[in-house]
């Protein structure tokens, strides 16, 4: 386990609890066993050449047990992690095990990374960026979602909002906190301000939208539209990523110390993750079954809904660049777009301060067979 001095206070404007997430809410505490699980027994350093980095498989269990902090409850968002566990990709990479720490409570990835409770955390640049600016020694080393899932959902049967121009003068339901900051960044990126719309503070239930209390609801592309269809409405989607505010999500975040002293261990982890997600995107139904029946069983998730969400999620993960460069990679252009989007949301940071793509590039240089060509879906 890495020893840190007292970490900086992370008074994040993008508190995870303020973000709209897939599925229900859960406050799952991280127990003492998780702290022990996060302590890797591996001794890989940046200067060593382990079997994992040389392209072979590390000896079984030689990399110890690590912990991965998830960004939310155990639903379909973490299908790659379920497959990596079930199909032995983590153990095959040399780990004795990988403990999946459920999110959804008050403690996010940044906090567990700085305290040593996890080796890797799933987060997002709009959360990690402000933490870095406050002094947290963190870096993003890859991204599952190439597009963020945020959108404005309106209804064809009510007042459809199909373009940015349609936004003017409309009532928009937005959750307070991080979602409102993100929405204001979306307006700024499109040359608008809150004076151009009427903001209505809302929660996550879409009932007010369906009853006409406002014209559009800040949503997740992979969630609320499915619920609206189930209620008999025709959702109209205005996605942030395709309309001026592109930034990634479900990013792999680590400490700089881990990059410097556990580089080969991180690369072995990424190899297992790539294999797990390669399976997950090909099998949305299997992903949903793992979430509903095993990993998120206590959440009482709906299998049909989770299957639809897993299918829709693929439109955020799979792109032409992913087919060319591999899962979790980010092009220089995509990184630049993220930096611009963060600035619109009030976080002025440089690419070098926030991103380190060298590990994922090394992984694919050493394992070119991991690059696959996937069928790229479109969000429906």
C-alpha cells in the first residue's frame, strides 16, 4: 500500500452524488477488508521488466490482490470488470484477485486512491480535474467511455427539442450540483447562458417531464430514454458529446506514485480490463445477467432494462478510433476536446496535468493482438 501524507481536501464542485447515474441509488460503505485488499503484494517498478510487460503472463498470484474503486453501484456499467473476473483475465494476468469496490456513497475514486484504499479508480475528467488543481497527484490513464452520456431528453408528444436553437426560451429540468455545472458548461460551449432558458431544479425522476412541468430533462442517453419509451413516450435526445461538450467518462484514474513505481502492475491490469471489455461489448445480455443475478443482485435491477442499457452503452464505448487504436485509448484530438470542455465547465487545466496515455500505448505495442474491430452502434 502506498503511504501518503495527509491528502488535499477534495471539495469537488463535481461531487459524484450530484451526477446523474444509471440505475438506483446506493450508499455502500468501504470496509476495512477493502483497505487490505487494496494493498498489492506485487513489487513491479517502472525500471523492472516483468513477465507481464514482456508480453508473457506473470506467475499466478505474483501481482497480489488489488482493489478497483467503481464509480457507481454494481450495474451494467462495469460489465468488463465482471467478465475479467468470471473468465479469469485478472488471475491470468498474474493477480491473486481484484476486489471491486461498489460506489454510490459519499466516497469517490479520488479519495480512495489518495488514501491507498484502491490502486485504480473509475471516475471522470470533470471530477478528477478539479482534484488535480487542488494538488491531488492523480492521472487518467485510459477511458472506457469515449463519449459522455449526458443529454437533454424531451418528448415528441410534448415539446421536442431537437437542436441547440430549439433550446432558447424553454424550461429545462436540471439536478442541482454537478449536473447544473455541467449543463451551464453545455450552454457556454454553445454560446448561450442561463438567461436563454428557464432552469427548473428537479430530481432524477422523469415524471415532471412527462406531465409537462418542463420541456426537457437532463438525462443519461443510456437510461432515461429507455424509461420514457416504457411509459409510452417518444424520447427526443440532444446529446452533449455531439453538441459542443465532448468529454469522456468512466476513466481509469491512478496516482502518479503508482505510475512511477507500479507501472508493470498497472499494465497487467489494463490487459485484463481490455479482455474483459472486449467480451462485455459483444454480449450486452450476458453483461446484464451478471449485473442483475450476481454482482448487483442486492440492487434488484430489472434484467430487460439492464440489457437495453448495456446495448445503448456500447454507443459510448465503441468508435472508429477505438477500432483503430484499441479500447480505452484517447487520441490527441479527443484529449484536446476534453480540455476545452473542462474549461467551459470552469476547470482550466492542461492535458499533461490530467492525462498520461503512455501506459495504454505500451500495452498495445506489446499486445497488438488486443486491438479488435467492433461493430459500432448508434444510440437509439
